[in-house]
C-alpha cells in the first residue's frame, strides 16, 4: 500500500554481538516514527540498515517497492543523496561553509547550478526561524540553530525519508523540543517520512508512533493517541491532517496528558518552501 | 603529575591518535636526517678545504724552509695534481700531511688511486712519468679517496723549481718559498664552501617548515582534547606543559631515529661525485658537538612550533571548540616580501657572500610569510567562482585555514623558489673538445721553441707515436697526433713529453677546459642534490599535511559520506584544495626565485636550467598528487565508519 520504506527480517551481527535479530518495520508516507530503546539495543544499527548505510546480514529493505539493501555502495550512496535526508546529533555541517552553502550542498552534489541551489537553500531559513543566519558559519551558530540548519539540509533535496539519530541529543530539553517540533512539522509539510532514534520520550511524543527496540528485536509498536500533540499551539499546523492511526497508547512511554507547557519561540508552523518537486 | 598525564594522553589517544604520533615521529626523523645532511655538507667541504690547504702555499716573508709549486697533469680524461717540493738548505722542513717524511730530491709519492692506475695502465702511458714511486700518500693529503695526486721531490735549484710556470693560476702555481707546509684553503675550495652554505640555506628553510607541519600534526590531534581540558579548568601553563612535553618526547625519539637513518645513509651519500670524486665517509659525519646541537635543536623547535599551534587554545578555551573564523591574514606579510625583493636588484656578483646568503634566506622566509596570505586570496577567488561542490569546498577550506593549506604546498612552492634560482644560474655547457686530431701544446722557454720541438720529435719517435711537431706563436710547441689516435696513444704521447719543459704540462684543448667541465658537473650535481632534498621534504610534508587534514576532519567527512556524498567528490575537493594553491604558489615562487637569481646571472638563460625547471614542475605536481593519493585509503577508512564520533 502506501508504505514508503519497508524492512523485513533485518539481521545484523558484529562478531558475537547480535545487533539486530530479525526486525520487521514499515513506514508509511508522511509518517513520523520514533525508535526508542536502551543503549546498545540496536537502534542506530536499525537506522543504518534502513538508510542503506550498512548492509544487513539478513533480510531486505525496500524503498517504494524497490529493493535497496542489495545495491552496490555507489548506488546506495546516490540513493542516500537523493531520496534520503539525514540529521545527526552534531558535527554534520562543514565548519568552513556558511550556513546557506551547507544547506545548498546536497543540491549542488545533485548537479543543481550553484546560484539556484543557494537560492533554494535560502528559502528554508525563514520557515525554520533562522532569519539572517544565511551567511553565518556553523561555529557562529548555537547548537539549536545548527540543528535547524541541518534539518534544512536534510530536507532541501525533497527526500522521501528523513533519518535522524538522536537529533536533539546534544541540546537542552527546551531547545530539543523546539528542534523536534520543527523537524516533525517540516518533514510532514514536505510529505517526507521521518524516522527518529531517540532516548527522550518527550521527543518521541512528537512522532505518530513509537517502536521499542530491545536486544535487537522490536517490541509491539504503539500508535500515539489521536491527534498529534494535543497541547501544542502548532496543532493546527499543516500536518494536522496527517495519517495518524488512532488507538490506545500501550507500550509508548509518553506522558498520558498533554505535553508540558512549552513556550514556542516563533510559534508559527513550519511552511517549508513547497514547490512539489522532488529531487 | 603533568608528565604522567602526558604519557597517558600519548598512549590513550586511540589508534588514530597513535597514527598521528607515528607520523610526527617519522616526519621528525626524515627532517632530522635531511637537516644533518644539510649541516654535514658544510663540514664535509670544510674538511676537504683543510686537507688540501698544504697544496696552496702561503709565500713566506722570512724564515723560508722549502719551495713548493704545483701543476696539473692529465691521464685519460682525469686530472692529476702534481706537487713539486724542495727543501731549502738548513733544517729539514716538517712533511706535508699524509707523508711520513719530506720528499728527498728525485723521490715520488703517489696517491693510492694514482698508484693503482699506474700499475693498471702500460708503463709507457702513465707510470714512466713518475718513475720509482717511494710510497703512497695518506688520506690526510687528499680531497677524496679517488683523487690522483703525485708529490715529487726536487733539489731547490732544479729547473722545475726555478722555471717560469703558466700564468693561469688554475692550471699551475709557480714556485713559492714557504715557511711551513700548512698553507691555506684555496680560493676554489672556499668557493665550494660558499656554495654549500647557500645550498644549506635552500634546504634548511623548507626543513624548518616541514618540522613545523610535523609538530602541528601532534597538536592537531590533541587540541580538541586539550581545549576540553581547559574547559574543565586546566591552567594554560599545564596545557602548554603537557603539549610541549608530548611534542618534545616524540620529536626527540624522531631525532634519534633520524640520526640513525642519516648514519646508515652516509655510505650512500659518500658516493655523490663532487670535485672529481666521492667522499671519505668520515667527512660526512658532522662533529659530535654539532650532532648534539641538532639533537637538542630539533625537539626544541618542534616544541616551540607546538606552542605556537596551541596559542589559540590557550588564549581562549573555546577557540578550538567553537571553530570561530580565524582572523584574516595581514597584508604586511606581502609587504615584507616586496621589501626584500626590492633589495635584490641592488645586489650583484661583487656583493659580499654573507650579504647574499642573508638576503637569500630573507627572501625565502618572506615567500613563506606571504604564502598564507596569497593562499587566502586564492581561496576567496576559488570559492567565489566555484560552480560545482568540489571547488566550493576547496575554496572555502582555503579561506578557512590558509596556513594549513599553505603548509601542504609550501615545501613544493619553496622548492620552486630553489629551482627558479638555480634554473637561471646553471651555467651553459662547454663545447666539448676541439674538432680534429688531438694536439698537445706546451710553452717553451723564451727562444728555445725550435730546440724543444726537436727534442719532442725525438721523444715521440722513440715512444712510437706518430705526430707532427710544429712551433706556433709565443713559443708554443704543438704536437699534432696523426690519424684518430685512441686515448692510449694520447697518454703515450703525454708520457713521452713529460718533463720536456720543466714545470709545464703538455695539454690538449680539452685538458685546458677540464676544470670548467668539472665545476659545471659539480654545480649540476649540487643542484640535483638540493632539489632532491627539497622535493623529498616537500612531498613528505604535503603527504603529512594531507593525512593530518583527513584525520582532523574525519567526522565531517564521515557524516558527509553517510549523507551520500560520493567519495570522489570529497577526494576531488581535497585535490583542488592542494593543486590550486600549488599551481599559483609554485609558479609564483619560481618567478621570485628566478628574480632573485638575476643579479648573479652569468650569460643568458640556457636549456639545461630550463630543463631542470621543467622537470621540477612535473615532479612537484606528480609528487604532491601522489602523496595526497596515499592518504586516500585513510579517507576511505575514516568515511567507512558508520558511527562517526568526535573521538
Ligand atoms: N561497528 C561495530 N562493531 C562492533 N559492534 C558494534 C558496532 N556497532 C554497533 N555494535 C554493537 O551492536 C549493538 C547495537 O549497537 P547500536 O549502535 O545499534 O546501539 P544503539 O541502540 O544505537 O545504542 P545507543 O543508544 O547507545 O546509541 C551494540 O551492542 C554495539 O556494541
Ligand atoms: Mg545509537
């Protein structure tokens, strides 16, 4: 159906360590999935296998019906560049490039002329609350601002799926929340799916559902309660009509009530520059 | 305390940290070995000059004990130095170095190589010229082990010790009364020393730059961690002490390894032909004190360089952690270069050597100072004009850290300076040998030309050499050999005519040019040696810096690769980041070097110099590309890490 990314019976071991012991996972278009679990349980490994960074020892990965885990490194690399976006904990921005060129880089790598790439990159700054930060270098940005630049970079080439490995891990609670809001809203607004690895239940709460990884296996996934984020002022954002399954909140470690009151600097929903074209 | 922590930092740096340490050690070893070579060369030429001082007599104002004269003889295509000695009546003078006693009249002493050659060739070709050798000369009398020297004893009133000799001081030295055989280093020996001093300057400056790059490699691996230490409250003193201790320990080990490498290479280096032959291995070992000095100076310099590299961390704990934009280079750097260059046209061939060497060293250092500024400008232009990602990355990187980019190419660029300097100076080739059959010429004493010619005919006839003997203007007697005689016939003729005119050697036109040819060969060998050393240094340092730049940026590279950036793009960016400044700076340095050479040019530009230059350009580019390619596996390994961490 409308599963964008499907992993079947994914297995991966490092020597004696079984990092993944046969994981099945499917991510639908526009869906935001949080992967949680204790340290060393295999979250990053799962993410890397799904994103074509690592070849699983067993199982298959399909992107829009195409099997990608068997592709050669060159093809997977091209795939990562064009169909996937990545947000890591930190350190992904090139320190010597101004923010706008960091964002434009994936487009330029894809052959978009420089002037056009930079113009398209700039369109992302205002929606992400990065007014007049275009020419700053990553060293001159705060951690949260740098992560927002990274989000812009992940989304600029209109990927089908955005992968984020502890994107808020290096940020304080409040900045992390704000960054997560922007990440979720921006991906939804661009019809991209999102897979986030996180330790923080508050971060996971922004997603449509959470899957738990324990010792390389998935626990039963649990969709989040109806409506995205009851208390957030962003609730009326463009993704409000996203495909959220309703149902009880079983295994998810989400707080039962609304999210704790969070001030939203800027507060407005994220309207990434949407031109409908996918790179 | 600090040392303990240092040791743990050194060991605890992980595999990649250790890689940096090993690279530093290797780089310091190479630098030390080459530095010892550059220093030793001066002492080696000095030793040669000292050992041959006795052949360059100092006229005695009073208290003369002996008469000394010299001339050159030739066998095959080699020169023989013939020293004529006569003791004056009175107490016997002290013998010259390498001889057990002062030669009595009629005695002949040959150098080992000449004695061997005399035994090897038929007597009529060489041995008969120096009949009944008394013994062989010791090494203390010789420039090099293969040198051909004959010492001949005479009575003070013998014709050889009284007759007029050639006016040309290069060909012969007339009899001189001396008070001792100590003598003084000859002018040409001193000229060689000056040239070797210049060569040393040309080699040492890139070496210093290289040493600095090596030191920074340690620091680069540490500065993040040290910045973290600063953040948790280590005092600047502690941070500096730890870094310096680490750098110095590694550098000392490297210097010791380098000394061993140098010692192992001495037999090879001794084979380099200079002044007509190879070297005594002993000449190439620098004196112990100098060796000790190098072993102290190298770690010291590396330590200082490490401190300089750490300045930013110490000044601000956040300096490294936050990766701020470094302050822009000052234009003063370029002004300094222009100022020094402006002084060059005032120099000439007559300027004192010290001034020239100092000016050259200054020009060299200023090229090094101006380098980063120019690299910054190049980077700005590259970034502004870039269309694709590789060039953009390269340009931004050049702007971000012009110093490190300059370090990658500085060695080769400075070699360009050397090549430009030497390329313009290398003398044109001699037109080898006169056409036609060989002719031996000797100047007869005034009014005796006919008589000398007659005796020459007799001697040649007796030796069975077909030749026509004629007299020419200025009392020159010319014996033209018939047909196309081989070298053996020519040497028979030489031997037959030996002693025909006391104190004079019959020579061919080629013989007369022998010294020019030898000096030319030496200049070429010297150029090649200097350029080889510069290139080794340059390529090694570009390899080192390429490696350390991969290590420094491994996390970013890895994350870019994860996000799908092709390895080739990263590699292209890396290459552009080196080759663009290399092309501009290398070309610029060649021009500056050539400009500095203009005041000393003899004659025009010539093919040999240009060929050397061309070769340098090709080698430089190939070497830097090769050295950069060597770090590609490292780049691949670093970017293959699926979970890159700061460390
Ligand atoms: N390159 C590797 N070599 C060997 N073992 C590895 C490697 N990468 C991961 N592992 C092991 O695989 C298991 C899963 O690792 P993974 O990085 O996926 O955990 P994680 O859930 O992301 O943990 P964390 O929350 O701490 O990031 C761990 O036991 C880890 O030690
Ligand atoms: Mg992880």
